C-alpha cells in the first residue's frame, strides 16, 4: 500500500529524478538542483501550493503537485489544480496512479474545493486515457505561452 505525505526538502532530488524520467521531462528538466531547491523553498511559503510524495516501504514511488485556487467564477468555487503527476516508471500500470489521484481528490475536498482540474500534454495518450477512466472530462482547450522566451514589448 502506498502512503502519501507532504514532501520535505530532502525529497527534492528524488522528485526531480522522477520528473526527468519521462519522455517530455528528459528534455526540459536539468541536473542543477539549486533551482529546484529554491522553488521548493518558495512553495513552502505558499499555503495553497504543495508537493506530495507517495511512499512504499520507505521509498518514494510517486509524486504530484496540488494547488488550491480561490476564485469568483462558478459561484466563487475553490479549485484544486493537480500538476506534475508521476509514478516511478517501473511501477506504472499497477494502480498506484489511481491511489495518487484518490489522495489528491481527498485533499482537495478537505480544502473545500468543488472542482478538481488538470492539464496534460496532448502527446500523452496514455495519460489522457487514464484521466478519462477516472471520470475527468476534456471540457476545455488549454493554451500556454512561455514567458521566458519572449522579449519585452
């Protein structure tokens, strides 16, 4: 059985390795852990932004980021946004992802969220099928703009 807990700073190298062990992450994540430690430290100051890890026998085998977003739309609904969902590559297909998502949904409900949302890269066919099986609806079209590559206007 997997147990889930908030990540601690010492977990950052393992989390980054999981982000790198991915078809997209291998090209976008870097080996310099300093930026990841700085980002983790910043997240610790944001009460509505957390990294969760899943452990089995003391080994981290899964991770996700959960952010709570207060808003005015949808009758002032509070949303939970899940990001960076990862299960160790050698353990995929064993139900751990379902446990991870159940843990995240429980945390979202406990925080008073009425909507649980995510985005996934359009090339991730297996991830899309997984989220479909869990009852997520592909209800929106997402757009992103990389600000670090843009020159100021």
